[in-house]
C-alpha cells in the first residue's frame, strides 16, 4: 500500500455542500485541498492502532467493552470485530464504556491497556491490563488495575499523583534500550501527562512511581511517544475533546522525562485540516509499511461532513469517525508533519 499512500484524497460531499479546506505547508507555498474523508465510522473515538504483518487493528472507545475493527490495508475497508475485552476486570464498576484501549506485544502475549470506571471511586477511572493470544482479542482482563489512584497502602498498583482524580488514555512506549513505559493522562484541570515505568512483560510496574511530563493550562490528553534518533517526540491532544478546537500537538526533547519547558507545536487542527477536533491520535511505525497517524474528528451529517462549531459541539447527530494520514519527519528526521491523508478504501 505504500505506493498508494498520499496519492489522492477522496471526499464525499453533499450535492449542495461547500468543500472545507485543509492546508499543506504554510504562507505563500500553502496548498489548499478538500477536507479529508474518514476511513472508518460510524463511531470511532480515540483510536489505538496495531500493525501486525499485513493486518491493521484499531481499538476504540466504546463497547461497553471496547470496540475493535480490522483491515488488511491502512485505509480499509475496516470490519468491526467482537468486543476488545471478554469481560470486565474484577476491579471495574462494570458501568460506562471502556476508554481509549491500546495494545502491543510483550513476553506475556498481546497486552491491552484500557481505562474504566473503578469500584468505589465515584465514577472516576483507573487503568487496567488484559491479555490475549491473538492481537485482535478478545482480551482477558487481569483482576487488579495497573494504575489506580484510589488505592493506597502497600498496593503496588497505587501510583497516586492525585488520589481524587482518575487516570485515562493509556499509551505504551518502548525505548531503544528495550525498557517499557506507559504514558497516561491524569483527569484533572490543568491537564497533565505522566509516564510510568513498566516491567518487561508490560503487566506490572517496576517499583518506580510515574512522573509528570507536561501539563496544559486548558486540557491535554491522549499521549503518544515516538523515538527518532536521539530525540523523543511527544504527541498529545490539546484543549477539550468536545470542541472543534481540539487539536493534535507535539513537543520534542532529548530526555524522555523532560518536556515541560519544550515548545508546543500544532500538528493538526481545524485550521490546517478542515476537520472538527482532529485529536485522539495514535502513530503506527515499524513493519513493512510507512509511518502513519490515525485520529478522530467530529462529523454532524450522514455523509460525514465535519461539524462547524466555535464552542462545544452540540449537534444531536454528532459522532467521532477515524481518519488516517501519512506521517513524515522532516529534513532532520525528528519533526513530525502530515503531507497527505489516506483515502478510504470502499468494500469490494
């Protein structure tokens, strides 16, 4: 599929609709193009992506036990799979939906991280783990959460940066030395991103607490870490998820624990894509294909046109759909940019 990546954009427009525009580049050299079309819907929030051989798996908020879709090409067609989880973890309240699941392979098998409401935590969420023998699942949850601020005492799962706030948006990262980590958001204002050292099997901590990487005066969430040479690139979603100004931003550092003083850059927002709230992104690297970025955005029409709101998106028909794009890294090989979105591939 690498030969097709970014060669064209396919947009489904209503007969009387005016095309939205997104911009590649900036200034006089900017090129305006129609807003990209989603590669998957009808609902696809917070996509966490796996590329395993020639297969792609997208894990998404919803369910209630988490949603999964599968495709043999990066642009689809995507086919819905059974729930991500086989059941609720024993620690979970069993209400609401699984949030922002994401998976990778470790010595324990395929490990899924997810956020769910915890028992006795007033509706707040903790982060749990689940294991499967197949990347598409279903995943069997472990009985105790991995990170849960409500826990205390000698419990090894009690990483407690703020015991009154839940934790969401787990995102695994493996450094070039083989050590594993989990990034996540502490659900409070101002928003914060933290990183937690993991055991080799990805199911436990290694006796160290998490550390705050960055905070945002408004909100920041959905972290993703990518190593490029000696540079660590931290991508995240800034501002509030229910608004069109929600955007994908990035910072860069030579120290994976030090981003607070690094400049924030916008990668994708409404102005340069034409999408409403382009965020919740995950990155696909490695394997035989090109680097890709998957994200969600709000649409408000049956033909998947982006919502048009200055504030909170209140349209009763709103839903989040998944977009895919090629991810490039600039002349220095460490500056992320999106040269083109992928067109959706229709079912045969």
